[in-house]
């Protein structure tokens, strides 16, 4: 797989420019596009927080002196969000086991880290929207993942054209 990622990286790296959006911009996008219900559960906030602090590449995206600022939500099965609950677009079971009844979204507004449980389609949409930064552009996996997400939503040409 690494060779495949490297191949994608070599093909696209010179056409990309840093364009990573902040965690607040992700949150604003989601709030504008979809109906979400915020949850104030400490356990889910800690999951977001620990995914930032316990993962060096995520922690490096925190501004100097900043600490994670997790926000957690359920994406509602209404309006534009209904598409993620259709069987063809919904993950059949949670990463940690069990059936998916609601789609969970966690965003750290300080670092821009996000997580989605219940919809790889929504995760891919957020990845394509968020973009990549200079550090991500040096990582073949990050570039390959970003390119795959852009292709899924027919946005690759838009990004390459802007470069």
C-alpha cells in the first residue's frame, strides 16, 4: 500500500498548495450544511481530546500554548444529512462495535482534528473540505487520502486548477 500512496504523492504533490481549514471553519461548514445536535458528554469530548494529545502529528497542529477544544455532535437524519443514513452510504457498524443508529462527529476547534463514526462518506467529505497543510503535503499517506476524498466528490480538478 505504501508504494501506492507514494505513487499518488509523486503524481499530485507538485500541483497542491497548503489550503488546510481550521477546526472552527470545519464546524462552521458542518453547522451550515447539516442539522447537528451537540452533546456535552465528557467521554466523547475526551476521545477527541486524546486523539489530539496522544497522536504526535495531531498534537503538532495545535497552536503554541493551545490545548484541545473538543466539540462533539450527532449528525441528524434530516435535510441534507439524510444521505449519510441511507444504507449505501452508512457504515454498518461502529469502529468500536455495535450498530450505528446515529452518526457521531467530533471536532477539535484548536487543532482542526476531526473524527466521524458511522459514515466514512461524511469523513471523506470533511477531509476534502478541510484540505492539507505543508506538513501533510510531505506525507504520502495524507496526500493519497486527500486525493481519494477529492476524487470521491469530483473536486480534484478544482484543487489542481487553483494551484
